[in-house]
C-alpha cells in the first residue's frame, strides 16, 4: 500500500480538480495524474471521471473518499496535537454540536473554559443530532453536544448536562397576543413556523400536539433551528424555539414570548464522548471540567 497515493487521492477528491490538488501538494499535474492512475491500477477500478471543470467521483471513488476523508482528519488531529504542548493548557479541542446545544449550553461553557485555559484552541462543527453523533463515532470530533430527542448507541458515554424549555414566540405584528395566555388549540388560528419533518425537534413538537389531540400544519418550514428566530421576527408566524436561543431576540424587542396554558415538556442537552478514539489531553480536561462543575460522576476514562 502506497500511502502517498491516498494523500494525493484525498486532495484531488477535495478539490475535484487535478491542477488545484497539485498546487496544494506542491507537485506537478502530471505527477498527480500518474499517482491517481497507479492507485486505480492497484485497486482495479476507476476512481474519477473527467469533466469540463475538473473531475468527478465514480461510485467506487466516492466510497473510498468517505473513508480516506475520515483517516485524513484523524491524521491532521494527531499532527496538530503533537505540535502542541503535551499538557492540557494547550492543544485543540474538536467539538461537534447542534445549534440548539450551542446556544442553550455550550457558549457559556466555552467562555468559562477559555478564561481558565486561554491557550487551548477550539474547532466547532455544527450539524444535526445524527450528523454530530456520526462525526463523533468516526473520530472527527472529540466530544459532541446534542439535544433530546436523539438516539445514541450504548457504546457511547452519554450524560444529560442541562435541561431547557422550548417557548412559543412571535414577532411584533402579532402584538395583539402580548400579555395573553393561549390554549394549544388557539395555534390553529395563527400562521405557524416550524422545522421540516425529518428533524427530531419537529417530531418532538408533532408528538406534543398529537398527545394533546390537536393538529397544526406549519405555514413555513426551516432546515435548521437557527433559521426559526429570523423568520419569526420577520412575522412569518408563531413558533417554538429553545428558550436560550430566544433570549437575545426577546431582550432586543424583536420577538416576545406567548405563555401557553400547557407548556412544552422539558428537553435536555447531552454531552456524548467516545473513548474508543484517541482523546487529546485538552479534550479530556474539557469533558472532565464540565462533569465536575455539574457534580456528575466521572467515567473511568477521565479519572
């Protein structure tokens, strides 16, 4: 196995362009082309097809790239950690998080940890619950923060670190609703903003409505929780958002909270770690600091 071929393959796949890959590799275009051809010969299949703008993956090429991308990320993490001091006062922590967890918990934690460890760097990757957990399992991030409801493997270390509420808010065009307490059934009389069906928060809201024997069809659906407040503040409709995400917009007067006779059930921010992958000293210290501040028993891997 020639690992240099896989390195070249990664950069060609990253750029979808042999010339740009050669520039980043400080190599020549013919040398990169030969390396790809040699790798294709070794594997017995085509990895790329040429297009007018560069190259595109074949099915086999895309499959291989999905694995090589993860390996490349792990190597970069290892190199960066080695280049840092071996103690927990430096290094880099790779964090995966949902937007909800970021606003409802993680920002405050990062602020506190950064004050105590100013030389530690953070690389934060946001995404859905499932995507964030998958990055953790693949070793792309060191620690993940998601919000319930979510499905996690029993092989992962999962801890609830904060509870929070989703609240109903509206923009100022709905000022007639200020200082009023609504029944859930009243929501059918107003435009409603929510997430699309495939997202777990949407399922949580739909289940809440179903348990209370009402049906509310959104007028607008968003792909991400961080789009909800802008759409609600622009008066597209009422909507449920995590309270921590709404507080700034409420304080600025862009939206206001509408009390309900029956509020949504509590949800939780979960911290998830996977000790099957190497942990940097900084990431272990970060996870340990969070658990100790909450007086949660440390798992053996952090003691």
